[in-house]
């Protein structure tokens, strides 16, 4: 069965060298739907709690919210960084606190201090699905991702890769030591 969570990301981007209006910098509210598939976790009668999917995903995906997403060869990139430098906000600002965890994959690099994500390929809805899958495939058993942005939608099904052991009391992933980070349940210990 699947647990399904949806959330929204607000971002600016452009399709560098695309022959059309999308080559101009513009913004979207993108809607990402994550479908997680596993057996029903008997103790809690859930696949995975949706608020926990959101928490795990949001830790990294927050990098795309109120952010600028540019392809690595886009000449806007050095131009914008130069302005951020001059303004003193490239390395952060004391009120820029809603930051994601910095990440670097083959497809994208996040710079949370200046709310920038630099991508290998143009950030289309299809590109976003590949980036998100790369970031979350080891953290959640992802069966399907859908990303809607403006008039564009892309969707892809995956074979869940993450092998996750869940707490029988609250349904979230156990840590490396087999302990639940939420309630402290410990795998292998006699439970009261
Ligand atoms: Zn766009
Ligand atoms: Zn627990």
C-alpha cells in the first residue's frame, strides 16, 4: 500500500537557451507529491506517517523553496552572485533561517546560505523529479513522484530502493542503532 504526501515549493528559474518565454527569469509555485510504498506497519496500521514523509523530505527540499534554481552554465549565475556579494547576502543573512540541509549530488548542488540551487540540466518538471529521487531514494521507499509547476506536470514510478525498518509504535524510520528517534523504542530489546 502507499502513503501519499503533497507539498509546495516556491522558486524562480529559467530555461537558459530555450527558444521561448521560459528563457526569461520567472517564478512558480511547484507542487510535489511523494508516494511511499511498503507493507502496512502492523503496530500503527500505516505504511509511513505522512507528516514524517514531509519532515524527512522537507529537510532537503527546503533548499528549493524561496530559492533561485539555475543551470550551472547559465551566465546569470555569476551575475547574481556578484550582486549578492556586493549586498553582503551571499554567505547568508541573520534572518535567512528557514534553510535546508546543504546537499551535492551529480544532478544538483544546494547553497542554502544564499538560497540557490545549481543544476546540471535545465530544471524542468522532469528534471526536478530526477533530482528529488536522487536526494530521497535512500531515505524513503519512493514508489512515485509527481511534480506540477505552472502548466507542466511530470510523473515517474520507481521501484522503492530504501529498505526501512519502522518503529512499531509510531511508524517512523529507526536510526542506525535500531532505535526510534521519536519514542525511543529499541529493536531487539524486550519491550514492556
Ligand atoms: Zn518555469
Ligand atoms: Zn517510535
